[in-house]
C-alpha cells in the first residue's frame, strides 16, 4: 500500500511446465497444461503506529505547483499527536501501550481480491504415426501447489 486513499496492484503470471516428455519413435505427442484458478475476496485491516525516534522531527514544506522546498522546520516529537489528529484519521497511543511519547496510530481498511492458481494438470496424448485410426493414449499428471 503506497497511498492512504487506495491503490490497486496487479501482477500477471506466466505458467510453464519444466518436464521432459519421452516420445517414442513414429509417434506424435501433444502435451497440454491446464490451470484451475480460484478467487478470494477478503476484508483487510492494517494498524500502523508512527513512533518518533528522536526528540525532533524534520518537516519539509514544499510548493504543490513547483515541488520546490519552501521551508525546513524541526518540530518536537511530542507535537506529533497535535498535528496528526483524529480529523486526519489518527489517534494518540496510550502510555499503557509502552510506546514513546508522541506516537500515533491509524487503521487502514480495504478489500483484497485475489485470483490464484490452485492446481495445474499436464495432459499428455500420444498417437502412432503408422496407424492413423488408433485412438490416442492419455495420461495426466496433477501437480498441487505448495502451501
């Protein structure tokens, strides 16, 4: 996640088979890879705690139009909860949580939608070139994904 307002990441996978298929003389062999995919949708919730590491936090103020730095400030770490307030989706971390003063927390909620390969099957079919009327001989290999 790189934006608080939401962002989608997609990744395309290419499937392949790294197997050797033995082909007898005077035969034709076809190998096919079949993938069974499954979908999953799940709510997600990420709690982030921001804890200042030093007594002060450097703040850079930039122009939205030009991106140039207009001013560089140092604010006290204890001021962080006064800047990142509930109006901005943050809350103070209680002292009982044993986190340094000035820490704030926020919760990011979203929906994860996944499509993944659940199973792959390699279908190998062989037929004789000498007898074109002979039916194909089938054999299948099921490969389960590693969990």
